[in-house]
């Protein structure tokens, strides 16, 4: 008997909660539908208030893929827009019992006015429709609306490719109204207009800066509002450890020939040409410059200057040999003692000139290369 009474009580209790929940849902739907009776979704709030409708935009980005080949950014984000529509203010009886924030049913965005915002520089934009449309509208009692949609966007970025591999890639997103001019709609950045997920990882790049600015433009039909949300990425490169340090060591090795006797032709030439070959192999292995970069980059300048230093060190030895032999060649055989002495002195002068050339190179080459390295990393 007791068990039967408990069962009856629970059944009544569940029925009461179900009835109350249905009443609340019915009340929300009833109030929303009553607002739509005299609602024109093609009319903007500007036509009611006479003031420009302020649309606030923000993004929450959780995946980004930067393509170095064509300088494109593909990212998936939550596009968020907020605006006030006085026609949606809850003034009906019973509205006070409703929550302040109500999520409207799916496809309700097709029944009310929403800003006709598009991304001007987007190559493609895809709205996610997995299971159900990944969109929602939050309806506040004051008439404020908050629209959220999950989208994937492909856009073109600006890259300072001449500074590869130290370049910064800046990606702009121009949010513009398609049909409403600045006198009826204004677009501004919401608080935290560009949020990046804590788990966000961009292969080969690091986000360094985000900003917002006005990008409104005048067309033949008038001035249209626009908001520029931009994010900058710095390339994360192992250029210093895998290219700079090894090439510096190779160039330094080529200078060993300045300390080798000028008569050791084989040793000096082998040192120079082995350094040149090693640097060439390093250049081939490290050639990762994106194919779309057609102009000269910092990467190319580094290797070009390194090649020049090694090549000049080889040419320096040929100059030493020529200078030495030219001086000693003036000492022609002669039976006269004075001529022999004179030829010997000229031969000694050639050796001293060659020695001075090597001594100057031991100082000039390291100093010149050090200046180049400092200037290179200060650019």
C-alpha cells in the first residue's frame, strides 16, 4: 500500500514539472510568435528608430592553417554578432516570468532581421551543418540579439616575403554590410573581438598581434560600413640553428688558408674548395623557401654573401701567388753581383707583399663578415 502511494506521488510530481516546463516553453513560443505578427524581417531597426543600428562583431578562433605556397589562411571560428532590435523587446503580459536570455529555435534567424554581414576578402565561407545547423540566436528581454554561427573561412593574407624566413604574415578579415549603408548600419568591434583558443597551434607560425580598425569604403552606390579584424603571425624558424651557425663555421674554416704557407698550394686550395662545396650542400638541404616567393629574400642574401666570402678567400690566394711571382720574376740571372743582389731584394719584397696580404686578410675577413652578420640580424 505504501509503495502504491509513493508511486502515485512521484507520477503526479513528474506530471506537474512536465506541465510547468511545457507551459514555460509554450509561453516563450507564444510571445515570440506574437512579436512576429507585425514584424517585417526585411525592415532594419533603423527604419523604426531612425538611428543607425550598431552591430558588434567578434570571433572565437580555434583552428588556423596558414599555407606558405599561396599565402592563404583557412580558419574555423565562431562568428558572433550582437545588435538591438526594439521590435523584439518583451512587453507582453507574462514576459516577466521568462528568463532574461532565451535561445530561439533553429531557423528563427530566417524569420527576423539579421545584419547582412559578409567577409569582403574571403575566398570561400562555409557554414557548418553537422547534424543540425551550427547556429543560434540568444534573445534578451531588452530586445538585444546575439547571433553565433560556426564557420570556416578561407582568405588571402599579406606576407612580407622578402624577409623570409623572418617574415610576419598579417591576415585581414573585412566584415562589411552588403546592402546597408553607413547611415543605417554601423559595424564595430565587440569586447575581446578576436579570441584565440588556448589549444590553438599554427604550424610554423606564432600569433603575435591582433587588432581592429575601420575599413569603410565609398562605392558608386554610397558608403558602406566595414570592420577590419586582423591577426599577425611570426614565422617560427630554425634558421639560426640549422643554417646560420653551420654556414658561419664553414666560412670561418675557409679562413684557415690565410695561416697556411703560400707555397702549400694544395692545402690552401683544398681548404677553400671544400668549404665552397660544403656550403653548397648546406644551401641545397636548407632550400625551403616557398615556391610563390619570386623576389630575393633574406635567406638568399645570407647564402649569397657566404658564398662570396669563401670565393674571395680562394681568389685571395691566387692574388698572393701572382703578386709573389711577379716580384720574384724581376730577378733575372746575371753575372754581375749588383744585379744578383737587386734580384734577391725584389724576391724578398714579393714574399713580404704576399705575407702582408695574408696578414691583412686574417683581420679584414672576420671583421667584414662580423659586420655583415650584425647588419643582417638588425634588418
